[in-house]
C-alpha cells in the first residue's frame, strides 16, 4: 500500500489540510467520526484544492482523498497523522490513546490545536515524545505558517521538513505557550484595536484600514523586530533601543486594557456592519482568499 | 506662479514626501534649515521618486523640486504645507508662528508628527484650526497610510482628498491619541513579541517569521476586526464575541508586560543579528522596498 497521510477530523481545518496534502501529491485518508458530515467532504476538499493549485500552478496535483469509516482504516499505512479534533483535552487524550493502540509505531501525531498546549495534551500518552503541536494559521491550505512545539528535536526537524515539503513555512517554539506565537501577537494587537474602538479614538473601519495600509502591509514583508531594526537607521536595533526604547516603554504604558463588555461588543458589531458594506461572510472570504493568493504569488522569494 | 507644495524639513520623512509629491506632478518647494544638508537632497529625492514610479508606472512624473534658502520662499504660492520638523513641541510651535506670519492665509499646515499630538502642537497658534496632524507610515512614498486628526471637518475632508490625489490612503481619528492608530497597534504587537523573546518562548527570527507568514500576511489583506468577523464563521463577529470573547479576554490576561532591560535588549540585539544573516541595514531596506512595491502592485483593487 502506498504511503498516506492520516487526517483526523473533517471540520474546517481538517478539510483545508486535506486539500493541501492532496494538491501536493499525498494520498489522504480522512476520518470524520460523524457519519452525516462525511458526504460533503470530498467536494469541499476539491474546491479548496483548486485554490492551492491557483497559488502554486506547478503542482502535479496527483494525490487522492478517501474518507474512511473508522479511525483504524485512516491510520493504516500512514506516515503522518494530522489531528484536528475538537479543542477538548479529554477528547484528544482519548483519541491519542486510540491512535497509539492502532497506528504504525512511532509515526508522529501532529495536533493542529489552536488553544491547547502540548503538556496538557500529551500527559497520558505511552510515548509523549511522538506528539507535537503543529498549529496552522487558518486557512492552512492558503496560509504558510505552521507553529511547532514538542520535546523530540529530531522529530521536530522531520516535521519542519514535512511541512516545508507541502509549501508551508514552519517556525519553532522553545517553550510552549497558550496561543503559540501568532495568535498571541494577533491577540495583543486586537486588544489595542478594541481599546481604540471602546475609547472612541477611531471607528472600526478606520482602524482596520490603518492596519491594512500601514503595519499589515509592512509585516507581510518584514517582521516586527526587523522593522524596529530598520527603524533605528544605520545604527539598527541597538540605536533604536538606546534612543527610542524609553519612549516605546512609555507608549506601552499608554495602551489600553479593554473588556469585551456589552457596550464595547455593540460598537464592534456596528462598526463591522458598516465596514462589511452588505457583503456576506462568504463574499468576504472569497475576496480574502483571492487577495491572499495574489499577495503570495507576488512575494515568492521576496520576503526578508 | 504655479501652485506648489511646501515641504518643511529635509530629513527622511521630508525627502520621502517630496519624492511622492514630485512623482504625482507637484512642484515642491523644500526648506531645510541646515544649509549643509541641502546639497544631497535633490539626488536623494530623485532616487526615491524612481521607486514611486516603479510602483505606479502610469504617473506622468512632471513635478519639480526646488530647495529654498528661506522658509518664506518655500511658502510662497503654496497650496499645501507638509511639516516634518524635529519632534520637539517648542520648535514646532515657533515654526507654526513663523508660518502663520508668512504663508498664504488659511493654507493647511499638515504635521507629519509621529509622537506628538494636535492639542500640544496647536496650543499657541492664532488659528489652530488650520493645523492638522497627517502622520504617514514610513516611508511615505511607498506606504499608503496617512492618519489624520484636526478640528475642522471641512479641512479634514480636503486633506483626505489631497492625500488620495497622491495615491495615499487617509484614515480619520475621532480623538487624538499618542501614536495615532498604526503605531499604537505596532507597539501593542511588539510588546508581546518582546515578551516572548524575554521569556524564551521563541527566538527573534521565529517570531518575525510567524508574523510575516501568518497574521502579517493576513493583515495585508484584511484588518484585525474583520479577521475576527470571518473567524466567527457564518455568524460573524456576533458569534465570535458570544462564543470566543471570554477566551480572548483570558488570552489578554496571559499577555506579557516586558521591560526593555539590559538582558532583554541583549537578547533582541543578538536575535536580530542572527536574523539579518550579515545583511546591512541598506541591503535590508532595498529588499524591503522591492517587496513592498511587489505586494502593492499585486493588491491593487483587491483589499477588502
């Protein structure tokens, strides 16, 4: 039997991963425990797969998708397990026990978990070192980032190679943290975005536009640390820290700590409604995905 | 005499604005008080102007640049004043008094100030309503964002029109705030980026890569508020706030409040050195600017 990738869970993330793996030539065996949900999966995977090949037209696109009836069928002959079960610790722990009892020995179990951490997830495993967290940035078939954490460095090296082989950009964490890296950064930024709405400094759409036409644009090309390095002029980050470090610390003191109380929620909902200008979520997603494909094609080989 | 734009101050920001205005057909009269600095300005403006036309090849590029010997010469016949003096309140207040005494009456004085606020800057003016803050995101000839604040709404409408006419994307603030919008967002994000370095969660380069291949890429296309709207699925932001609002608030509690102490500074400097891989600031700037031009050409008309 040909090598395959097991995708566990056929929700949004599982479907998106499947589309990516199939587009990159893998045979995917997908297990979704809710039988009712299985019927629509192949056509949904197929739609997303087209976006992957739009982004990377050179792909041979020779993989296949099979929805299995049981977990054991999905695991048979697999060389990689991507787990996308609901974000509940007991449920995932039980699943890992089942996988350890069934899957080929030592195959890596990569959890797409967004909000949970490795130490909680691995606590009851026979061999915890075979679990890694491999958190994709949604949607994984279009966004390159995968954040890795685990305790077996050889396995993490192999994981980085695997994700690179399907066009992803893996990064490594040295310590686990709730929200990994990217969602912590997003959360920190959004806190101040919510603060400005709450305090009446600017409207939702003006804040979003300031981000998109300012720092968001910059951060599609260079990271925040590197941006401050360039912000220091010829002296770089050393000069920046010496001359502008104190004013940065002062600005940190001035940032807000909003709460998502009723009044703030209402301002956010009203602001988003204006910003959406009648476009549905589905319309906005189509527009977002097309733009993401265009940006990435333009950036190939050009990021710092 | 033909209408002209007065650019006051020939530092990095003044030069970048001048390149933009000239590329869009304006005659720019630039006053730099330090006579020694004037010699190199025309060639530096010319270099940046080429980047503007690389980004927007349709521009007729018919403007001109004149470095004047006095403030009065720069102001003569101007229809717009872009002020880029050093970030010191007394110096800018004195400058505004000189401008009010000399410039055509009622022409808007637009301050590029990054760290100061309108109420401080305008406090001693005969006609404070003619001052606006118009903060560009660096470098202004390549980054579309301009953040506007002032007290005269007609003047702000005209300012928005003026900046749109030179290819910028103006946003409005309803209340002044230190750091305007974009630098507050940047500052909030960087605080958590520094926190993760300080706590040993990830290396500088992994954090930068997580941003560039994850949220930065996303934010080049859609804003943070809109991203959470789409993150809520078919129910949008209302669903998101109801179901994930509490976990977001919990994550906010887990974000760090680092200080830029000696140990943290050293970690940042060491991390940036590794990330730069021997490339000089100048090399990195060239790479950044080329990538910024590519992304923006790809995104024309595609942002949400």
